[in-house]
C-alpha cells in the first residue's frame, strides 16, 4: 500500500515536471518572438528570418550592448572620429559604474570634441531602446541610455 502511494507520487511529480517544462517553453517562445521582432525592426534580420550583414556583425561583437555598437558602426560615426575620440566613445560602452555626480555636470565636463560623439551614442541607444519597447519587452529607456557612462 505504501509502495503504491510512492509510485503514484512519483508519477504525479513526473507529470508536474513535464507540465512545468512545457509552460516554461511557452514563455521562452514568447520572449524569443519578441526578440526576433526587435532584430527585424532594427535591420539585423529580414522579414523571412534571414540574418543580414548587421546581424552577422552583431554576432561577432562581445561588449556591453552589441545592438548599440552595430548601430554606431553602420551609422558611420567612427569614420569621422580621431583615434582618441573612438577610444573615448568605446570606453562609454564598457565602463559601468554608478554615477555619483549630477548628470548635467558630467556632460558639461566633457571636452567639446567628445560631446558630439557621446550624444550620437545616446541617440542610437534610444533608437535601440525604443525598438525593444515597441516589441513589448520591458525596458526603461532612460535607465538603458544612462548605462553608457562618459566618466572614464
């Protein structure tokens, strides 16, 4: 009798595990669809799901946010920058530290030849954030843009 209860409990546990995995798969599929929509919207994937040049490039990048870096690259921002400006801009992508000062004082302390590229970085970050939000993925646009820190 006890053995029968144990077998029933094991069967029930197995069923619940399978049901849990299938419902988790449903959630993952929904997230995957949303992520694919983001990639399609910003041009990394075409309407048929074929990876485009932007998508291939993003696959090769290992940094804080591949989507923003690819948007910067394909906008041609690095073509007009000096080596120092490129390094300064790229440092904004990797440096993540909590800001202690007021946002306005940080931006005003940037050298004038660095403010333009930094504002373009913020514009492209906003574009990516809006695409992500439009595809119903939870994201705070301001928080996303503020991750790119010019303090380094």
